């Protein structure tokens, strides 16, 4: 008799999707509990598939997966469509850039610090609430915080710890912004 595989239920951001075969899809998500994961969604592209509309890239979702040899999607529900981001080119670009950066920095097989998800969650909220001209500042701060959580920033003293506090300082102080940009370049160059 075969044992059953564990089921993981968690919040996530959909980062990327790609079709596989005639009706399946691979979904790359950043999960709250397991970091970056590739999830196999069987028959999701068929007309009338129950979860077809809930697998759009760049949505905030709640999902359940079966953890086996291949991680299989069991259930998915969009919890936030992030509509406020889509209304501004600056906000949308910053958000998509941040999610794509995760895809290049975090190996699929490696779990990451929970603070990475928290940083993305906070950056998403701030992007939705802020003015479009602050989008690049939010992106810069979020990238530095993510790189620090992943161990790519050597000087932890420059890493922002409270997102909201450092945002206003970065907006008001061009020198602080230049320091963060330099640390971002250094971390990306050495990774």
C-alpha cells in the first residue's frame, strides 16, 4: 500500500507560468512557507477548467499543492488581483521587475528566508498605496532587502530594516538612494 503525500496550503505570488503539453501548465510561485516552487497544474488550460482563471501571472493567491516527486496543484484561489498596480505603468513595471529578480536569484530547489516573502508583501502593499513616482524607490529598497535576506549583501549595516521608515528617507535623501543603488549593483555583480 502506498503512503499518501503531504499537502501544503500557503499564500503565494504567481511569478511565471508556461504551458506544457496540450493542456498542462507549470506555475512558478513564491510561497510564504517554502520559498520559490514550480507547481505542475494538470489540464488547467482546457476550456472549462475550474482553476484556469486563477493562474494568471503576478496575482496574490492562496493555494494547496500535493508534495510528491512532482509538486501538483490541488487548489488555487486569487486573494488579491493587485488592480491598483495595473493602473500605473511605473508601479506595474516595479512589481514585475521585483518578481523577475526573485526568479533569477532563488534556486527552485532551495527554500528561502520567510523575510523574502514578507518583503515582497510589504513592497506590494506600498506600491499599491504610494504615488507612481515612488515606485522606483520601493523597488530599490525591496531588492536590497531581498538580496540581504539571501546573503548577497556583505555590509548588513546599510540594509533597511523597516520598509516604511526607510522609504521616506530614501525619497528625501538622494545620497541614501545612491548608497542603496551601489550596494544593489555590488550584490548583483558578486552573486
